[in-house]
C-alpha cells in the first residue's frame, strides 16, 4: 500500500487508487504524513484538525480521531504502517516506496548527486516530478495545513521544475522547455526565474519579437502589481537579446547560475534557494558547483531509482522521454482500470517471442487520449521496472516520424540487457499502422526488456488490430459528472462548489469536450476574480474565441481543429466542411416516400473515413453525428473563407 500526498490524499495499491473523502481523520493522516518518521505534537495535530478555535474537548477528540483513522486503515487493508502513540504526540513511519513525498525528495537528492551528468539529472528529476498528481491536498480541509505546509511543498516542486528547465536550456532543448514554461509563468506570474527562462527559450527558438514582448509584459506586471523593477539578470537578458548575442548552450542564463537544487544534508539543503545576487554576465563561465551543460559528448547516465532499487538508466533519445504526470486527471475510471488490468496481466504460458501486448486508445483530437495513456502508465509503474517511455510519433509540425527513426530511438532508449524485466512504451499520436508494425513484429528486438505498448491515435487503426491483435478503447466526450469533476480538481472545491449550477453550465458550453474544459480551467485559473456565473455569459458570447489561451494561441480549440483538418485528404476536408455547414440529413439517410431509406448525400465511405479519423462520432441520431464545437468551428471557417473570396 502506498500513500499519495502529492495531489489529493489517496491510498494506492498497485494500479488501484482510492481518493479519501474529506474528513477529520483524513486531515490527521495528512498532518502525520507531512512529518513522517517524526513525532508530531498533539497540540499541532489539534490545530491542524480543528483550526485555531479548538473545542474544549480537543484532546479527547484527537484520540477518537486517531481511532477512526486506524479503522480507516483496516477498511482499506493498510498493513505494515501504523500510527504510534509516543510521548508528546503521534508518529507514522513511511519510506520512499510507501509515501510519494519521500520518494520525490529521494529522487531530488539523487538528481543532485548526478550534477555532472545533465541527461541523467534531467531524467531523474522528471521521474521525481511525475509523482505529483494534481491539486495538492485538495480533499484535506485544513486551513492550517494549506497555510503552513502546502506553500512549502509547492516551493519544493517549483525548485525542481526550475532546475528541469535550466537543464533543458543548457542541453539546447528549448522547444521542450517552452511547454512547461508557458504554464509556469502564467500560474506563478511573480516568479521571475520562470520568466527569464521563457524569454531565453523564445529567443533561442528564433522568436526574438515574442521574447521582447514577453519581457515588456513581465516588466509591466512587476511595476503595476509589485512596484518593483525586473531583476538585474532579467534586464541583462533583455540587453543580450537587443544586441543579438548568442545565448546557446554555453552562454544562456540556463547555465549562468547554479540555480535550484544544490547543497547537502537532506531536502532543505537539496532545495536551497539560489543566491539573491545577480548572476554573472552571460559570457562568464558557470560556477564550479553547477552541472556541466556543454555541447561536449554526454557520458552515459549511471543509474536511476525505481521503487528504491538502483537500476541502469537508459539514455533519453530525442522524441523519447519518461512518461510525464498528468495534472488534475479526472474521469475515465472504467477505461483506466481496464487498461491497467490488461497491461499488468501476466503473459500466457509459452508466450516468449510473441508480439508485445498492445492497447490502442483512439478518438477525436483533444478527447484526452494522451492524458489517459500517461495516467495509466503511472498507475502501473510498479509492473514495469525497466521503465516507462513516452514516444512521440509526430514532429512539432505535425508530420509523422518514420518507422525506422522511431525504432532506432526506442532501441537506444531501452538499451541492451534487462532480459526478463518489463518496459512500457506509450506510442503517442500514431498516424498510421505502418509506423507501429516494426515495433510490434516479433524478432525485431532480440535482447532487452519485454515490452507492453500503449498506442494513441486519432485513427481507428483497424488494420493494425486485425493483424497484430490487442484491445481498443475508443474515447468519447466526458459525462456531465466527469466534466464537473475536472473543474472541481482544477479550480478547487471552494470556487466550484460555491456556484455548482454555473459550473455545470460551463461544462455544457464546452460540450463536455476534455480539451475545451482544460483550456477553460486554465483561463479561469488566471482570472481568480471572475465569478463562474459571470463566466457563463462570457463564454457563451463566443465559445471558440474564449477557448483560447491568449498568450499562447496554439493552445486553442480552433487551432486543434485546424490542425486536424490539415491532416485530412482535401476531399475529406471539403466533405467535413460541407457536413458542418449543412443540414443534419447529410449525416444519415432520409426516409423515402415508400418508407425505404434513400442513399445519404455524403457517400458512406467518406463518412466512415471521417469517423475513423475521430471527426465524426457515433450517433444517435443515425450512425453518425458531429460535435457541436466542431460544427461551430467549421461554420466559422466557411464564413471566413467566403469573406476572403468576396474580397478577391
């Protein structure tokens, strides 16, 4: 049994996890786990459970609360961990394998020890960050813990994220760093180091004007909100950009300071804040305590830790990374449980040499295929000691990677040996079956770990399943309950439960479409003063315009659909535009005068191909239907195209 503290407080047993319902025993458990292996005073526990205004019987009530928590352990089959009554208070014993917080801190310490090997340090830190599962202690209703403990834990995570971005910049992987930095700078607008990293990453990816615009935006925020000027390092970075200086791996701010994770003597030393003084100019060499982030060949990483055991660490090839965690993952409980059961099932006797076990997750763009696959990969991590790797099957421009390229990178990432152990590959955004077959055919890999494979694709890939077998999970839009749960996890119960009716109206306006819901949640997070009731009118005025991150236009529902249309054959794209702007009869046969069904206006084979691409859903009514958001986008696309034609 494993305690999950880095998110909603939960109990996990292998792939199964139970999020505990809010209660006083759950507050008590959180307070003890936050100080695991130490005596926690009764006075502190009483304040954590009842706040500053404690009842007169708080001491006796605490003993009752401990008894209820022990009963909770019995109910959920928790063994090997007990709550001890010790002089002055209580204590709970845990270690890295049984408490994710200790596992995170242990991995961070190991990353610090790998400071001379950037790739190994990066891999280990990403492994540590993958333990974070969403809103911290969202189901623990204690003002004391959220005031005193949650900020400290959040700071530990921020230091690790900051260090990861430093390493990515130092290794020249600026595009990869941008993904994390866009979110970090918007969620933590006062964290200057994240802004510094984002500006550098933009500049080094050829987006100088955007980098300078971001600097001006940050400068305005600091002056308007805090009344301070940007830090010397941020001003120096702006000057370097204006001069057109080279901020490559040897000269950027990502290597000009020993930021983030340094020191010794436990987690406090490992997460010691960087010095407050300005860093050296970009031309100065990095301090000796910083990792060597140069363009020189990187030595092979030594080891990483899985469930407390040191094992060889494979090099992470481009396009192949550790499976990242999914924040605020909600819903898909049945699919997640089925996938976890299939991936962890023992192979049948005599299965040596057979194809890898394959699970296919398919569905529309933005429906949550990648999130589900990555979430399940974390649920089953104990069953795959040889590693869990995310393999991106398309490039950033949407073009597919070749089968040979992917096969070579996977082989390099997994490395030789490890026979008898299992590894999990998540092949993400597969374009067609030919990309996957070379990885699944028996005899391609004669050594290395046994593989299980999760494939995500917008396509149905029926030919792959017909020739290679496997299980298929075709995802559709969320249920009303799943949509509400996503907003609850992302925005917090205080905000959502204060206006539950408005929250449900917002989910309906999003069509219960996961990508739309996540963009909406992000926008609402950045506008904490906007009431959900007011947001209903705001979103309803123009859903597609509102479902866009204004500072990152690529993150939008319209952009998602545009990219999906761009992948289609022109004949299919035109047919979809016709369906989206035409009457419903285009999607199903109309009744003839004699009661027979006439042929549909759009050929059946075209409808089937659009459904296979995830752009048409199963009915009712009829065998096909189109999502309301996609229909709205298609109508807008046609209107814009017609206006352009009229101008010509």
